[in-house]
C-alpha cells in the first residue's frame, strides 16, 4: 500500500517541514492533499515522472519532489498556524491519473498529522 | 475550477433505516464520481464510484445515482448498521483533479 512518514509532527510557526510518501507498487503518480479538521481533502499537487503535472490553489511555499522510485516528498516552508492539518498522499497509475479508467486505482496513505504551534 | 457541494453535513439515522447523501458539482466536464468513507483517524476509503455514462450503480447495501443534466449525484445506504458510522465524502473528477465535497458525518443510532 501507500505509506507516509512521519505519522505525527509538531512544528513551530515559521519553520519548514518535509513529509514523505512511498507509493503503492506499480503506481507512478503521486498526489498530495491537505485535510483540515472537519473538512474534505483539498488537492495540493500531483507528480508524474518526477514532474509536477497539476496543482491546486496552494501558495509556492508548498513544493514537492518525486524520485525515480516514484516516492515523493511534500515540503512546506514558512509554516503558518493554518497549515495544521492531516496531509494525505495518494498514488495511482498513468500520469493522467484522473482519467476515468484509472482513478479506481487511487490509493490513499494513512496520512501525516501536522500541528503548527 | 470544479466546486462540489455536499448535504447534509451531519445525518443521524436509526439502525436499519436508509441514509441518503446528496452532492452537486459545477463542471460539466467532470466524468467520474467516487464516494469515500473516512473513519476517525483513518485514510479515506473508496466505497463506490460511478462514471458519467451510467445513471445508477449498486453494490450490496450501497447505491449511487447520477443525474448529469442536473449535475447532482447521491449516495444511498440501505439497512444501515453501526459500522456505517463515519464521515462520507463525495468527489468529482474533472480537469485532471479530484475535488472533494465537504463531508457528511453519518451516525447510526442503535
């Protein structure tokens, strides 16, 4: 399955954080979501073949990487209190990961809960 | 971009009764509509989905309907059980993005 690390993290406002995601075997696309308490997941961005190929309404201080083994990192600079949330990654196949025939393979990790104080 | 609205935000039903959750979407290009169940502290789990060329789909106690003209889709759970208690999210896929609704907290009353 999809694994994320760490499971919990506490950071101070202004700091930087790196979250990690290992995709499911055979999946070459990774998407990241932010889920604030009591809300639905919000799309941050998606990576395919080590390049970002889709982005939601998040500022540039949210950045990412995808590695040759298809694992991924989410980096957030200059943390703000509102960045406190559950961060989910999801892996899938195909790059055009949201094409209708492939989305069924969309698998979420268990998330990293980030608390900014 | 796509906007998905979901109602109600909370829903309590007696065990054995049916539950219905409704969603609307804005982007007529959206062509795939999954539903996720999220238990407290856990990841979202896909429970059922429907594609734009189908009007209804059923999987045991769970069914989903889609009205493309009206841009709305609904989740129906029959014969509810205590383990159905969770937060349910609808979602729509369009423009290469998966957009979630705001969630419905379903509570099954024994």
